[in-house]
C-alpha cells in the first residue's frame, strides 16, 4: 500500500512539474513548441509526459485549467487579505504582471477559445474568476476608488497585460513603472 501511495505522489509530482514547465514554455515559445522540449523543461522523459497527457490538446487544456485555477486562487487571496476592493484589484493586477500571465493567456487562449465554452471544468473556473472581478470592480466603484467607466471586462483585459522591459531594465522595475501609470489612470 505504501509503495502505491509513493507512486501516486511521484506521479502527481511529475504531473505538476510538466504543467509548470508547459506554462513556462508556452509563455516563452507559444503552444506549438515540441512535446520533447516541454518534457525536457520539466525534467521528465517524453514517455512520462505522454502517460500523463496523451496529446498536445490534453496538455494545453490541463495547463490552461492549472493557470486559471491559480488565477482564481490569486484573486480570492487578494480579496480576502486586502482591506479594500481597490487594494485587492491593484494586488491582482500587480501579481498577474509579475507572473507574466498575459504571455500565457496570449499563447493558450486562442487555442482553447472553443474549449473554454464547452469544457465544464474550464467554464467553471473561468466563471469563478469573472464573478470575483465583477464583484471587486463594483465594490471599488462604491468605495469611490475606481473610475465609474471602468468595467470588469477592462480589469480582465488588464490582468493579461504584457509588459516589455528593455534589456538593460530589470523586469520588476518595468512592472512598477507601468502599473504606477496604469493604476493612476484607473482612479477617479
């Protein structure tokens, strides 16, 4: 029994490594990257990758679900830990930029657009995120901290913002400058 549990933990660890690597590689190279490159980035063999994900579509869908679930968790944590809706929204936007979620969304979303509407698991997690952002946007309006013309859809678009950093500029510095300008523009 113990050996089975260890194998299951090992299999789960391999799956998590593959999904993390796939998300990183998709951010950098898009979803057409070879499965071998993803396996190499994950530190597993191609056979292990295919045992967990029988084809590219299954891997892309799983990576998207993992990314959307992490985004839902990020939004829930920001909402729970922030004293105001405005602070929660600014935290979400900052963390999305730091995690480079825009690059991943740009790589994955076009491929999965139809699946997001038909796959109940993807639809459910995406709905959780959109509902949370709609609630935070409404509360930030009520607080008087967010311009009245800013919609939840605007916030969602900003969550996928891709920020360029010049080769001589540290990425965190670029994030800080762009978000300072962006957040100032969102205020009434």
